[in-house]
């Protein structure tokens, strides 16, 4: 029987590092400043941005939210990014994804000054990560690495599986695990006999956006499981399968629930550690964004 | 009993593509031009550069070799690269590695215009590859992908193992296999139970620089093995193990031989296809360099 893998102390540790950085910068009369650009009215995006701004406030990082209408012209958005690049009082620029369909989101990412790219999505930061060079790297994988390294100092030789090959989580996660000397496998929707692949892994990171995909039966006994997924479910049958106790009661009352990509209950029967959803990886991501903002500010000194 | 995996027809196919590109460019009065910068007197580097120049000649690609002394100042080399960046008659720039120790080779790579970076080593090209965006990508992995795709159209779901995590071969190879929908594992010197990891793989790409590391006993029956290694051996015991027939006779006469990272003889007992060394992947690399030079020229139109 495994344990709920709490991310709390790792998130606090990351925030302490960020706070120490902020104090040092302020002592040198530098006021770290994150600008979040929000386009349109996606409710989830609004929630995320609110959390990011609140985290900045808590740490004494200056933050500015720029809200643009959903029908903003692509050129206008690019000009805004360029203006922020030039503004020396701005150290971090985050354009909240997803963007409306008429905007080429790769072009927006490419327009951000790589040294202000706190999301770590710019191709040059992607390249730096792959090459093991210094840069700004995606918050979720960086936060997950901190969790792993706080749990065990040396990851050398462990077999790690990353399920999902996104640019935001899966691929950068694979590079970070490789730098930590894990033997790394990346699997995805086209993987054959996914369960057998999963059962080889000491460490499983799941980031695919499919509620409850990874079942206890997929896992190697004693493995560690990090659930990056966050999915809203409304299907009662799925809720009965994935939830129990109070969470199931709440689903019955509201008709909806947030779940991860892992069947948490059945995973706990086999794995040693499983991060919960919600309340797991999300905390790490926000904490790492604060640290990335500090790193970006330092890069620009 | 497996078969020698000939790279000849794939190399020819890549060269045909390059040739068609050259003809099209020349028809538009553009004369593709590769400049190779060679620093110092490393004998292997001189041989490689000679092969590259000869391949250009064969295809009608203009080539220039710039030879600089081993003690050239780092700044002088960077100025030379910058001059080539500005020269509109130069479409591809290749700085032959390795560089003398007093030169920061990452700085030289970063100085090359990414659109002239025919080796695909610039961080922005590394990032583009990871992101699946267009760019210039490393020749050896691109050539190996061409070999795989000429052997089977759809690689989806195959388990591929890349042994070695270099920036030149291992990591870009992993990204290309992932784009081709393989389930991809990367292993390396810190991997535990390497044989078991290898035995899971349908496709094995080896690029570590350790003569005969991968033995037939490591392989899954019927697997395909690409040997990227090229090592000079002088040890008679190793030669007895890895060579036979005429090649062993030649070793006995000369005291040296070139071998790959795979024990070719024992691998053939288990695998379906194994590329030879020498005469395997090298051909693909040179052919792909020609195609990359054409691609670079097209990027600059």
C-alpha cells in the first residue's frame, strides 16, 4: 500500500529559494517584475493567472496583468510582446496559453526575449535544455525534478518513463531526467503494449490529459508516480471508478470533479508514492514560475 | 542469422534529393556554397573534411576549405565565422570538430547563423528539432532516419533504443524517432542492466564510442541495429573477438583496425539487420550533409 506523495515541502523549498533571490535582488535595488499577458476569456486561464499573480504578491515580486480581448490582432499582440522585451523594468514575460485560434502561438513564443521567457518555451531555451546549457526551462518539469531530487539525492540508473511527448511537459521532462542520469523512455498514444512499458519503470511521469489512464495494474510494485494531468470529468461511471469517499459525494452533488491521468486509488495499491490531483504538481509549477522569474531577472543584470 | 544492413541505396537516395535541389537552385542562378572551417592538424579531421569536399564536387556544390592554425585565437575564429555569416555567397558553414582546447566550442557554434548551420548544432536548431519545427538538423541522425524509413514506411509503435546521449547523435536521434511515433528509450553509461534494456528494443541505435560494446546476447531476436560508432582498436585480444577472415588478417598485418560499437559478428547471430563499420552510417552522414547544404541554401532565398 503506497502513500500520497505530498508536494508541499518541495514547493515551499522552491519558494524559499525564490524568496532568497528576491531579497538579494532588492538589496541591489532591482525590483523583479513579471508581466502576464492574458488574451480572451478562457475561465481556466483566468484562474491560473490569478494564482500566478497571487504567488508574486506573496513573495514581493512585482506583477502586471495585461488583459487583451479575444479578437486582438496577432500583430498587436506581437507588438505588445516586443514592447515588453524593450522595457528594462520587465524581467519576465508570460503569455498565458492557450491563445485564440487566429493567433500563431509559436510566433508569439519566438517573439519573447529568451532571457525573459519564464515559461521556457522559446526554441533557444528548448535547445539549451537539450544541450545542458544554462537557460530558462519549463516550470512543471523543473518542479517535478525538484520533487524527485528532494525524495532521493541520486537518480542515476533509475528507469524513468514519461508518458506524453508535449513540448511543455513530456519532452523537457525527458531531458531533465536524462541529465539526472536516469534511463529514460518516452511513450505516447502510439505506444504498443503501454502497460508492459510502464511496468519496467521505477519512476512514472504522466502528462497526457486522459482521466485515469494509468491504472494500478500498469505499475511496477514500489514505483513512484507523478501525475501531471488535470482533467474535469462529468461522467458518473468514470467518477465511480476514480473517486471515493468525500470526493465521490461531492461529484454526486455537483456533477463534476477534477482528476489526474492516474487512477489514484488503484495506483496506491501498487506504487510506493503517488502525487494527488488536485493539490499535487500544480503547487510545484507555480513555485517554479516564481524561481524562473528570479532567474530571468538575474540573467538580465 | 541476420543480414548486413547496406546503407548504400539510402545514401544514393539522399544524394539524388540533394542533386535535384542543386539543379533547381542553379536553374534559379543560385550557386549553393559550403564553407568548411578546419582548425589545426587533427589527421582524422583532415580526412573527414576531404570527404566532405569531394562529395560537394561530385554534386556540383561549390565548396571552400578554410584552414586555420591550431593556435588561432578564439576571437579570430569567431570573426571568421561572423564574416561567413555576412557573406551572401556562403550558404552553409561547417566548423569541423573537435576544436583545440583553448577554444570554447559552444561559443563558436552559437556564433554561426542558424540558417547556415549545416551541422544542426546551434541551440535554436536543437530547439526546433525538439519542437518539430523546420530547421537544420544533425546529419548522422537524419541519415539514420532515412535508412529506417527506407526499410519500413511506418515506424509507429516500434520500441527504439538509443544508446548514448550526445548532442550530435543520441539526443537528436531520440527526437527524430519520437516524431516517427516510436516508443523511445535513451540509455547511457549510467544505465543499470543495459542488456535487459537492450533486449526490449526492436530498433537499436548505438553511438557511444566503445568498441564492440553491444554483443549479440544483448539483442532481441529479429531486431535492427544501427552502429554509429567508429573506433580504432590496437588490442589483439579485442581484434580476435570482433574481427574474422580478411579483416582479422589485415589487423594482424597492420596492428590496427576500425570497428563500431557493436560486436558485428555476434550481433548478426541474433539481429535481423546490422549496419557494418566501416562502410555503414558514414555514407549516410556525408550524403545528408549535402542535403542540409541544399536546405540551408533554400532557407536563405
